[in-house]
C-alpha cells in the first residue's frame, strides 16, 4: 500500500443517528417519541463520508432510501459495513439505484462473517439466474487489515458488540465506532487523538450490547478526540436535556448534521 495518502478534507454527514428501533419507536408514546424537536427524529444509524469527491457509505440502514432523499445523497462510490445486523444492512436493496445512476458495480467492504451473511441473506443479488428486474450489483471485498481507498488509509478497528466482534473504521482523522459495548485497548490506541470521533451511546442505563451514555463519555475522554459525536441513540435520550449533561467536546449527533474533519 502506498505511503502517500490524500490530505483532502473529509466531510461527514450523519444520515441517521437512531438505534435499531429508530426514534420515534413504533407504538411508543414517551416524551422523546412525541418530541417536536427535529433533533429527536432519528432514522437508523448510517453516515456518508465524503473525501476527494468520492462518497463512502458506512452501513446501509433500512431507512437508506428515506435518508438519501432527505439529505440529497446523489452517489455512493463504496460501502463499508460494520456488521450484519438488520439495522445496518437492511437497506442493501436500495443500493441498486446507485448502480443504475452510476452505471457500474459498487464495492462493499466488511469482515468475512458480515459479507458471508450478506451473501446468504440477500442471495438473489448473487444468483446466476438472470433477473427479470433490477437488483444490486455488488462486489464484496473482505477486510482483514488496513487498505487504501480513494487516497485515504482505512484502518479496520476491532469492536466488541456483546460477545461478538464487529468492525469500526478509522479514515484519516475520523474514527467511526457504532454498536460497541467495549473497546479493546488496541482499538483505543488506534483512534487516540483523532480529530472527529463518532461513537455509540444507546441510553442512560447499562446495556449488554451497547455503551451507555456514561460509558460512551468515559470512552470518548479516553480516546481524546477533538470532537466526539454520539450516535445510535435510543428513545430514552432527549436531545436538549441530554446535551446539558455532556462535557465540552462531546455532543449528540442528529440526522442531517454535517461536520468537517
């Protein structure tokens, strides 16, 4: 891999910042689900990273079509998957719109388990039977170490999601970690001092699969990013009230927020 990487500024757009249920949650009448603050309206977690004129999508949430329309996502050049859970891959079929628009395949990156599940769960995509209609055209590329993409080094990060290991990513000065319950010391070291960190924080109470708000703040302070944005937020976290609890340099992300790295 080339040692020369791009110095182009990275732009991060949060397409969705909610947990697996989204906010509001179906059938729920809690204060946050009924909130009129648009920052409390959260589609399932996904982001677009723009660098050097290219757009990298991290995870294809079930809300991908709505996200793309709301935030004017006009192209996707590659997809990075963190893991295979439904709220992170459920929008894969909508990737076909980008195949048609861009007249080519999309390369999708992830660990071997994630890509194997995608191949099995979306078997029609990879079938040798000619389709009667459109279907996504994807090349699956297993990530087993750092690689270069559009002039930026992409470093996969081991993340614990309960007892399962999933993948976070460091892209230049950006660290992206979702669905973590804890981080190995090697991952903390790999993202220590990034300019921007996106990190999950599901709720106030502890959860076996996700960092709580307090745990996320402690983890963010250990990593020491210049700015940390909390994502994968549940309906227990009201934007305005929760924001008042956070130390300087750490804030809740919200759908549509764009930051430069």
